């Protein structure tokens, strides 16, 4: 159940996929010196393995508990969270003017990976906080910055995002929570939100809810939505948490996994008046959401990497220790059997491929921060891939992890089953993977008249990787169909998911191939380099061809899906 | 959470895939008249939906409980089990001379499907009992038949299979439980078995354990293993359960799913002398196991169909009721969105494909019972496909089912998560899917010098289905590689799993195509026939091409898997 941070791998990907040395040449990221990068990788790994990982199982078995006075976390969580805050880990990527260290997001990604691999449910509190900070940085007033950011950035206070309501899931525009002006610059918030991650807990002195709500006479749909800041405790004149605000956690969900993460039903206007403050402009709620969407979705794609890494470590460990059956006449550990090796190396190759894709996209966002418009566009294109395919990889790898454990994998005490359960949320939240595929086809493929996609495909082809030739050709064919006149809107959506998978595997395959080339010139741990070679070969020779088989589904159109009415699906 | 038996579909597959009318022409199966088949489908569906399905959730949330006096089932299970026994459902496929109804196994398969779809964990007691009956019928003495079979056949007593020990999982030959002759024709059994399904419960008056053990001076490995009958209660002179035998359930596992099924650690020689009686010959234990293996593995493959059917029904129901977002400007249920349709029809197509494969193999076993040697060989070839691919389908479909439910799918109360958890055991037990792939490559492909496989491929090609041409060609290429001189034993095992998937999809695709042809000539419920057409098209046009992408992995060989030593996998 222990966690060993994959520091050599993380550093290799930062060097050869992100090119963090290049990023650190910019003044904005000059703090990211090689020594600093090493120190952060070592320190984050130590925090994650030392403080977060030992709590993973109690997080699952005990989990967050609801009481009328609030949600309590299992023993040990508060101390671990304090270690995170006191170590300054929360401040890495925030801008220096708000108390941050101004380091690249791609480097913060590594820290988030460590925390989530150690304890996925626990790490969600950090992930949500990063999103809230981002929204306030970009849309809050100077006064709001001063009041809220310092302690959100340190992690002394935590942030949440409140979008979903029972009738408004993927369709955010259907939400009904209201905000009414109080006449003093503040608003009164009323409504119920569901699926609010870390909406209530006992880790921090205040919780800052960012809430989407409708103002009076606002237009229907997404245009009528505004963003409000709703603290658990309102601040007194000294800026300290003082009076309890009228917001309460009404219950928490009984979930398949991530039991350490309280998933709250939040009542705004419960237990007194609920005061809120407008962030940005009235009607600008969705725009503020979109600001943080890239980072948030990449962070969820990263959860796929996290659970895949943890499941792989556990499976390799088990397979090396479990002696069963013989090779060449003598008993061996199951790691020596070909089909078990196939499973383990598949786990490693998929995990590394997903990590490369997420880190690469994070690096593109860093370049966007430096003003590179094309990098921003490429990141926008890659975000739905990283989120959807990354989380699909998490589920697949966790499932293989159970299989490697055999009967012991189905017994909860082993831990493999927890990864399988935890992994399953990631394809759902922060925009279901189906929504990601729709975003890819409906918005991202047509950015700059399709040029963003074309340039990615050109870069991949220019790399000259023979194993990618057939898949890139098929991606091209599918893209032409899906963006051409032959396909209508339904045809495009019908093919969107298989196409997303094809393009993800192609892009990850490209990044794996680049690592394969880097290995040949690299020095360092021979075991790591040998394993990287094996993973790259497996990815290119076995995983890439599988994705070729998706062309038919990507281009099959929608007619076959609508040949019967909905009620006939029950026949 | 309700279950609606797919009677029209079951009957259609029995008619057009199994050809049960042809089976019933034989005297052995003459009881299987069309009216009898209809009555059984109706009756089993009613029992399953009326008695078993309502207990599915309490089976999950309360589950089987261990006490020092034995294992207790949740309220309602005993009454439902009594209804099963009293309805005569246990006796369907047992031979008439032992109190059975002598009906085809393929028909009993439908009954087992219904019970398991309604309540997978509960139905395991029936599944294990069928295996124990089969072993005793084929290997027990006339005296043993008379003493044990009548009440096992009715289900008044239940049977178990005891193979696994902590050090002996897939490697059964490593077991250590001992049997020592007592001098009076009986034996004394001593040892510990794990993962014993329904090893202890309060549903029946006696439990008949079939236990693999070593006799004194037996050779090492599988040849030294014998099969023993070990009752919970020994019988008195009147043949009634009387004295408690020295066998006890020491604990039950805390599992990911199928909580209604107690998974027991069994102590033989606990609480007194443990009396056992040899079944068949000394050293014949593995042979007796192999007798029941085909039926047992098909029944586990069928569990994939069960969980897929239940998950699909739940997802269709949810998607028809959940209104979210709009099409053509007005709010619609999510079933109307293209990507949700893709998911739902994929669920239906995979479920139907797996059902066709399992039923077809069951029908081949029925023909084997009638003396058809080729049908027996074909069944032997298909069993690993049905077991492994069928259970993989169960997991995939259950996972899609969670996804269709969105955030609600991750909340346990909805039920989708239970299917996802329950499904995960089936690829593991009764021979892991990796063991199935090894069996396919190592034993089944070479049966009759490869003729059994060739004849299947010829039959598929002779059907003339254009959508199967490319996959059958690739299966052929892979088969030639995997059975040829180019590949060594490791290469074969390295490609075994992808090859199993390719051949499974090809065979299921063939059986789906045959149903597609039958639909054109069939009369009946137009909604059912329309849905069948849609599922057949989806399978042939979208699922079959995916399997084409597995050729590279099937023929990639083992060298890439052994390019690093085992310890490097942790790098």
C-alpha cells in the first residue's frame, strides 16, 4: 500500500516532453531552475509518500463523515493537510503578486500528481482550491484579491466550485440558484447545489465557495449566470473569519469511491442569510468558469495518471512477490509469465503515455502564460484528450491491476479494488468524457479554421515515426469526415468519442516516440532508461494499432443510432 | 432497480442460434417442446424478477454475515431460495434417472441467466450446485448417487467446489490439503481452502463440499490430487443429515462486489474429525474437475451476460427519464443525444453478442451429450472465448452503465455502481481470463491438429458476411503465427489474450450476423426485431473493426516483454 514517487520518470518527462529548461528561460518562470525542480520533485514525493499515502486506506474505509455541525475527516487528515500548507506546497504556481512562487503549472502538475497518486480522494481539496484561486485572480476585484487570495494561496482557506444542481448537470444553463442584491454591494444567495467536492470539511479555517447563480431578470440559459463568492465565515473588519454565513452542507453522498472526498449537497440560505459577492460582471459566470476549465480538466486527466501509477506500482509489487506455477520446471513469481508481463507493461505504457499527454498540455498552458497564442490553442485542443483519454486510461489500468492480483484483487484489504473504485469518477466529473468528445468535435477541431489540429498532425508526421504512419492517416481520414460537409451535427457527435480516442493515442504515441529518441541520447539510471524503451515499444507496437481499429466507428455516422425510437431501446 | 426478463430475445437466440427445435428431436431432449420452452422462459423470468431481483440491493448492502455458528443470509433470501427449490427450477438439466427433467443445458442456461441477472451474488449458490451434481453424476459410485444426488438435484442440499489454497490458485497442483484413509472406506480430511463460494450459508439443510486433496504418498503436482465428498452433516442410516462433520467456515472475505455470495475460508478438520469419501479413483481429482469445467466456465461467461443485461436495462431506463440539454431547441431525455445512444446501443450489441456466444456453446454441449464428437470439440474451443470475452463484456458494459448515469452512477444508491463492482470478479474466478487465453492457445487451437479451429473459421467464412471478411483474415493470420514454428511458447502466450478477443468478436459477430438474417424472415414483435437489426449492424460495423486492431498485439511476440528483468518493471 506504499507509494514510491516516480521521480526519475517525472523529471524525464519534464525535460524531454515539457522542455522545462526552455520555460525557465522566461522571466516569469525563472524560479524553475534545475535545482529547484529537483527539490520540488523530491519534496513533493516525500510529502505524498510520507503523509498522504498512509491515509489512503483509512480515507476509503472510514471516509468523510457528515454531522449536523459539519463534515469531519478521519484522524490524520488535518495533520497531513497542515504539513501541506506549512511546506508551502499550495503556493507553487500562483502568481508572485498574490503570494505564490510563480512556478510553471507543469511543475505544479507534478506535485498534484504525487498528492493524488498517494491519496486521490484527499488531493481533491487541493485541486478545487487551485481552480477557485484561478477564478478569483482573473475575475475578482483588487479588494477581493486582497481579502481572499492570500490565505487561499497558502491553503489556510480552501475554495470550492458550485455548479451542479439536480436538474442541471452537463446542462449548466438550467440552474436555478438565485442571487438578489442586498443594496449594500452584497447579494443574498438561495438555492441547492449537489456534487460539491469538499463543500464542507474540518481541514481549514474558512471555505470559500464560488457559486453560479441567476440574478433577477437575468436571461435564460448560460448568459444569465453570474459567479458569486460565498464564504463559510464572513470576514470582520480585520479580515478574519467571524460570523457564520447562511450556507450549510445538508448531506454527503454514499459513493463508489474517493470516500475521503466529501461530496456535498450544499444549501445556500440555510441557517440564516447567505451573503455573497459578485465576482466579475453580472452575466459573466460562464466566462469565469471557462477561464479555469483548462487547468481543472487537465487536473482531472491527471487523476487518471495518478490512479494508473498507483495501480501499476501495486500490481508490479504483487506480481514480483506472488509465486505461482512454473517456468522451465521451477516455480516462479507470476511476473515471469508472459500474459502477466503483457498486463504489467501495458499498465506502464498506458500510464506513461497519459502522463506525457497531460504534462505536455500543461507545458503548452505555461507557454500560453508567456504569450504564445499557438501554444494556448494547442492546449485548448489537447485538454479534452487529456481529460477523457487520461481518465479512461486510469480506469483501464486500475482494472488490469485488479486482474493481476487474481482473487486477491477482489478482496478489499489488498487495495487494488479501491483504485478500481476511485478511478471510476474521473471520466464523469469536470465534464463527462462524452462532453469532452463533443467539445473536441464541436469547438476545438474548428479552431482557427482547423489550423490548430492540422499543425498538430503535421508536427506528429514530421517526427517521422513509422509506427504512427497508419494511425495518423486514419486520424486524418476521420477528421476530414467529421469536419466536412458529408457529416451533419449528429454524425459528428456519433463519431466523436472514437475519434477522441484515436487522436489521443496518436498524440500520446508521438510523445512516447519522442521520449524513445531522447532515451538514446540520455544518461542516467540504466534501469529507468531500459524500462522507458520497453514502454515506448509496447505503446507504439501494440497500443497504437488498436486505435487504428476505431476508424470505422468514428466515421459510421448517426443514422444507425437513430434507426429506432428511444422506447425501442428497452425492447 | 427492477429486472425485466428479455424473454423475446432469449427465445430468439434459442431458436436461431441454438436451434433448440433441432435438439428436441432427440429422445434425450424430447421434453423441450416449444410450449415447455415458453413456459420455462416465462416461469424463470417471473421467479427471477419477482423473488431474486428485489433482494439484489440488500444482498449488496447487508450481504452474507459470518458468525461463529455459521453464515447467515439477509432476510428474504431463504424464502426466495425455497421458491426456487419448490418450483423445481433446480432439476431442469439433471438427468431423469437422478430426479432431473432431462432438459437441454442450453435451456438451463436461460434460467441461470435470469437468476443471475436478477441477483448475481445470490445465483452463485445455484451455479456451484450444478457443478457439484455434474462431478458426482460422472464420477460417483451408485451408492454415492443414491445418497447425495436426489436432494442436490432438487436443491434441498447445495454443493461447493474446494480447489484454491493460499499457495495454490491458478496452480492447482500446488495444493496441500490431505486425505488419510480411516480404514472403514472413509477418509479424514485436513487442510484449509480459500475463496470457497457458498462454503457456508443458512439456505439448505446440508452442504456437500467437493474437496481436492492429496492422499498419502501421492505424486507431486496435479497427478497426486483426488476428489473427496465432505458433507457439513454426515448422514445417518436413514440417509438424513445427522452428525456435524468437522468442517467449518473460519471467515468470509470483505469483497469489492457480489456481497450476497459468502466467499469462505474453509477449515477441514476444524471442530472435530472431518470425514470424507473418495469420488472416483485415487489420483483422479483433476480429471473430475475437468468434467465439470466446460459447464462451469460457460456459466461464468454467462455472468458477463447477466451483469451486462442488468446494467443495460438500468442505463436505458435512466437515459429515457433523465432530461438534460436540448436537441433542436427543446429539452430532451439524454437518450436522444448521439453519444448517449452510442453508449446504449454498444451496451445492447455487446450483451447480445456475448449471449449468442454463450448460448451457442451451450447448444454445442447439448449436441455433445447426444454423441456429436465435433460439437463437443467445438464447445471445448469456444468455452475459453465465452468465459473470457463474456466476462470482459460484462465489465465493459457495467462501466458504460455507470457513465450513462453521469454523477448519479457514482452514487451507490442508484445501483449502477453495484453492477460495476459485481462484474469485476467474473474475469478472475473459474480460471482467470489469462488462463483461458493460455488454454485457447495451448490446448484448444491444436485440437485434432487444428481442425476444430479451421472448421469454425470455415463456417464463419461460408456465411459470407462482408463485414467479417477483414477480421476473419486477420484471425487467420494470427492463428498461423501463433500455431506455427515462428512462434515459441512465450510468443504464443504473449499473443494469447489479444487473439482470444479477436476470435471471440469474430465468432460473436458471425452469430449476430446469423440473427440478422433470421430477423428478415422472422415474425413477431416489431420493436424487438427493429432493435435486433440495430444491434447487429452496430456489432458488425463498429465493434468488429475494433478487433481488427488487435492483430499487431497478437503477433508481436514475447521478446519485447522480456527485454528487461522483472525488477526493472518497478523502475
